[in-house]
């Protein structure tokens, strides 16, 4: 079930953190998203504070949508890449959340970013619905 809150798209998954991460990466790949970086806040925070959380940020982009954005405005690269968060909750469910780019890019509507933002949001909603 996708939960919509203003500028964030969220879904909750009943699975293990690792299984969810594997499925999420597969679905991103199917939709042609490229993962630039995988930041493990778990590793970073656990080294300093021993907090014991499972929390990752996937830094992603979609080459075709990026190209559309750059055709619209040569400086569109400042809006990319995107961050997608996956974290384990206390109730043993997994939360996946990402920016709703259709809402966020309304700030830049005069630059014509609504089309690529809508395409991004559509693909991300599809991925979240499959989780």
C-alpha cells in the first residue's frame, strides 16, 4: 500500500531488510534507474554511536528522464540525482520512501520540469506498488 503525504511517497513492506533491499534494487533496474551510490547510515552511525539501526539511502537517477530534463534546461543536473530511503522500523516492517517529484518540481514549473518529474514519479510509484 502506497501512502501519500504531501511531497513524499511511502510504502511499508513486511519482509526482512536485506530481502526488501534486493527486491527494491531489482525493481529499480527493471525501470531503468541506475544506482550511483548506496549509503549505509547503519554503518556510519553504528561506528560512532552504536545505535543499531538498518537505514540505507540509495542515490539514483534515470538516464532518459535526466536527458529530458537537461533538454528542458541545461542546468537541470543540479536537481539530480534522487535519494530513496529504506529503513527498518521497530515493528519489524520496512519503510521505503522517496520524494514525490511531481509535487516538488511544481516549484520549477516555469522551466518545464513537470514532464520529466511526472515520468519519474510514475516510475517510482510503480516500483513502490510492486514492493
